[in-house]
C-alpha cells in the first residue's frame, strides 16, 4: 500500500461487464470480494454497476463512474471470443486507439507457442493506447490500467491475482474501522433508541442488520469510523443503549 | 404469469440499496436469484446498480433506471432503523408524500401486539402515497409497488417471498431460450471459428464461458434466442464448428 496521509476518502466503483451475470447463468463472486478487499486497504467502494456486453452501455457506465470516483475496477469481457468487448469499449470511452500490444503478445507467448497464438488469442493482446498492463499470474493474458480505470478478468481466481498486483500501486485513505455489537434483541425493539445514539454521534456511521439465530431474531449493530476515539465513544453509547433497552424490556 | 404476446422484450433493472454490500460486510445473494428468476419468466434483466444508504444517491439511481426499463426491483433499506431510508427515498424520487399507511399497520399488527408496535416498527409502515403493498409472508412488514418500481426487503428469504407475490402481476415477454454446448476445447482454440458462427447468426446471442474441469481448460458455448428455430439452427452450427475444430486440432 502506498502510505498516505489522505484526509479525503479515496473512493471507488466496480463495473461488472457480462450478459451471463444479468441472465443469472453465472452468479457473480467478484463484487463481494473486491468490496471487502477495498475496505481493508482504506478505499471506499461507493457504487457498483452490472451492464451487458453492449459497447454503448459499457462506455456510458464507465464514463459516468470514472468521472465521479477515484478509481473504477471492471471485471469481465477480456477473453479471446467475439463477445469479449471490454478493451474496445474502454478505448472508446477514453477516445484512444486500440491495437495489438507487443508487451501483451510477449506475455501470451510465455504460455502459447506460436502456432497456438491464433487470431482469437491475439484478441487478448488488444490494449488501448497509453494503458499499462496488469500481469496475470494464472493464465498470462493481461488486464490493463488506463487513467483511473483498472480492467480485470471476470474469472474470480484471475481477477484476484490481478487485484493483488494492482493494490500496492493504489492511493489509499485512512482505513475505515468498525465495531460490531450483537444486541441480543430484535431490530424493532431498539430502533428508536439506536436512532437517538446515531443522532448524538453524527460523525460515525451506524448500521443495523437483523439476522436469525437459533435463539430467534437478533440484530448486529455495526459502528464505523476512521477515528478510533469517535468509534470507541459511539460503540460505548451503543452498548449502554442495549443494556438500558434489555433492562426496560426485562430480557 | 400474465400471458402475453409481447414481441418487444420486457426489461428490468435491480437497485440494491445498502452500505453493508458496498463495505463487503454482507455478500449480496439477491442479484443472482432475481436475475435467474426474471430470465425464467421472460423478463430481460438489463442493468444492476448497488448504491449506499444516501437519499440523493438512491433517488438519482432510481430515476435513471425507472425511466429506461419496464420494471425496477429494489432490495434493502425497508427495516425499522434509522439507516432504512428506502421508502422515503422512493417517495422523493416520485415526488409524492409518505406517511404511516393503515393497511401496512394492519399487516404489522398481525405480528406485533400494540405495546410492541413502537415508533421504530411503525417506520416499516411508512409507504409512499399511491403505492400498493407487497405482502410479506415471512415477517409481515410489507414491501410496496409504485409506478414500475417494486420495493422489496434485503433479507433473502423475505425478498424471495415478496418476489413470488409480485411475479404473477408482471407483464412478461416471450421467454428467452438457451442451449449450452460444452466444447471440450479451450476458448482460444475456437474463438475465431465461433466468431464466424456468431456473424452468420446475427439474430441469436452467442456467449463463450471458459472454465476449468479435471481434464483441463474447457469452454461452455451458450446460444440464446426467443425463436426456437433460430436457436436450433445456431446450435447446430456451433456443434458442427466444434466437430470441425476438434478434427483440425486432432483432439
């Protein structure tokens, strides 16, 4: 991680590209993985979009997201077949040319002998002008970075390997800290008192997540802040509120 | 399902609302479920967005999506706590008022005795003016439908129950049919020949999805069409192409 004294949050969006996610045929495994990864390195994921394999849709979504957030991470659509149109779409979004990149051909050549480096596989060496490559330790075909956009594979194992390559190069903010408090009470029992705690601690974020345990309905209260003292104060207030509510409800 | 002779596709978007998805703390299970469900009833999912618990973000995304697609399905943010702001945000997006709805209070009263129907739980009865309620067989607190927007819970079991209630009321199109052909070849081996098949069958959609089996890298070719004859013709062309490529590669 680049060390950083950023006080403004570093933000990100994910753009998932692929008809197979929208049809439900493939269940996305990348959004949750990237979300947790970015949180752990101090980058705030602010939006996710999933779009089909249609160039206009990809261009429009990418341009909307890259204008608003520090980083955009895309997954999917960089394979060797006709429906892999991410690289061409990213080039169109940035208004740059795209062609076979000698660096990418060299990477593919580590895996494929010349007679296998056919027209289809060479599609994977099409890289927008000005982009830097992202190494792929799993299957060689690279991702790439252009501007604030990082283009990665859709196959989870490959995407994860690429994200490990990219992460050390990213500007990161102060990591978001969080405390989770299990209330032992139903969400509706504590909602009013919790809203008062949230109002009294406006600089922390307090979320309430109901769940079912063997003992019945229960609630996790998640307190989040970049400031450890504010976090501790708000968490203490949540704990006191829960004690008070448990006494009131005679639990 | 409403029977239908629609020839234009019925389209949909999903709007997932929740900081917990963006932080990675909760892994979304609803997108894939709804995607597959809609495909099975002849509705094309065209876009998904995930946004945080911030009213302006919710309003902006909802207005963008409801203008473009036949239906929008939202998940999350309709519980009893201060961070549940979906109903208020939807009312703002539609420019209508929102208040405690007697029908929703009646539903909540089936589960909660009067002394438990506190301020927090009554938040779950706040419904935008003009909306129809969506019954919740799991925990009573309803979702709602306003215009072409269907507001559902984030807890998967509750969302699924609500979707079962909503589905029979939806306009549906001709169901998308699909054939999956396992190539027994690597994606890069067949990419060029597959592109030619796709070009010769422009009215079907052909996707290529690589995967790893015990025997090594392999590829599923998915052919999709609403027309069974066009589907059969394109699938036959894919099978012939694979036979030809296997012979060429002496597999």
